C-alpha cells in the first residue's frame, strides 16, 4: 500500500468523540460545538453520499441524453424537431427558464459557500472525509443542470445568448451572501430551504413547458427537479442529525435566520443594463406561479413539519419560546403573501423588457 493510499484509508475511518474533541480544541473555530456535532455524524454523511448521489460516468444521466446528437446522420432532422418544439415556448416562460439557468450556472459560488461551513470544508481539494466527498459529489451533479439548460437555450435559438452569458458572469463575480456566517447549522437550514425552492421552480417550469408544447424542455426540467428533490432530502436529513444531538442550538439558529428572509441565490443578478433584473425576473415567476410568496411560506411550513418542531421535547425555556415563534410564522407569511398577490393581480403585474429575449417584453 502506498503512503497516499494509507493516508486515504485513515481519512475515511470514523474518528472517536475524543479525537474529534481534541482536534476541535486545537483549532480556532467560531462554532466549536457545532463542528463537534457535525463531525459526530460523519458516518451518516458517508452513507448518505452513497445513497443520495448517483454514480458518475455511464450510470449517471448527462446533458447529452436530452439533446440532439450532432454525430448522427439525422442530426439535421433532430435539430429541426428540437427547435420546432422550442418555438412553442412563450416569452414569459422563456424568461423564467433563463433566470433559473443563470442561477444554476453560478455553481462556483455555491461550492465556495459550502467550503465556508466550518467542519464541512475540503481544505486540500481532494480531501477524503465524508463532508468533502459530499460537497464534490453534490457539485458534480448540480453542474449538469446549468450545462443542459444552457445548451437547450443555445440550440433553441430563441434568446440573445451573449446577454445571458454576460448575466452569468456578472452573477458569479458579484457572489451572494445567504447569511450562513460560516456556521454549518445555518448552512444546512439554508440549503434545506433553497433546494426545495429550486425543485419547485424547475418542476413548475416543466409543467409550463408541457402546456406550451415542448416535450423536450418538460423532460429536462423534470429531471433537474428530481435531482434537487434528492439533494433537498439529504440536507434535511443532516438537520435531523443536528436536532438529535443539539436541539437547542438548532432552534436558536433556525429562529435567528427566520427573523429575516431566506436570500435567493440570484438576487444580485444583472445583465449590466437592468439594475432591477432580478426583481423583474421574480415578478414574471410570480405571475406564472413558478415560484411565489405562497411557496416561500409553504416551504417554511413543510420544514417545520419535516423536523416536527411542534412536538420537539427537552428544550430550554428560551428555545421553547423560539420554537413557538417559528411555528407561528407560516400562517403569518401566508396572510402577507395572499394580500400581496391579490394586490398585484388587481393592479396588474408590471411587464418589462428583457435583454435575454432581444428586448421583448414579458
């Protein structure tokens, strides 16, 4: 066995609680207790990585599976059919699709974010612990989403790809701050919420695509939504393990995060011209019912039920109050969302031109 193989074998072996505690004591973590907790369930993360993430290579779906095969003799006919279906997609659906694609293409930002969560980082780039393997595996699966949607839009010929590409570059350059503050607990709450939101958005675009008459796009978005659904379950299961070990700590973080809003990853989106591009994109998504304020409230409600906060026992008095605060939020958000959406529908959603679709209004 080579030294590298020996080191790799040692790295994959679960550490004892004493070893974890000593390692944390030697470090300067901002959240030492949180790190100790997540290190304690690394074997579960290893198991989740094997169960939740698909195999790579031939056993995993790839973007090319859903696109015309340009190596085939009938590639012209395939492309004509592909573009013919893409022509059926309405401009407002196209705008939401592009916004979702731009969000997916900012993947480098999201992997960078994962590596800021204390105890979940990948310090060498090929670290063999469970958290590093999860981070890289998750990234490799997510990478397919932007690739596939980008190629769909290019082959469809319906949009200004240069303006789309400029938007992607701007978004990656701008980055985003979800308020995780390097805390793994915060990170898992955020990803539990955001993966579900992304699943909902892609799933609803799939339905619109089918209604518009583009079976290819419907299949593409449904496949991506399926990935997001698996990733959502994984992050929520990580929170399960945190709750088992530190319910007070989890409630404290969750309540603090929900005092504000869960930040959407593309909120700094711009094409270099429209400084309200994200707001305009979000308005179209709301108008079409792709992702709405009601969805936001229902995601929070789902997470509260998923983690069974209402029946959580053994909490401190302070945590009990914070739990009650969280359990009241969904109903409050639903009322605010309903009022806001009713007002928007009564006054009419404001349309805006989008450079992505050559200045057409959506």
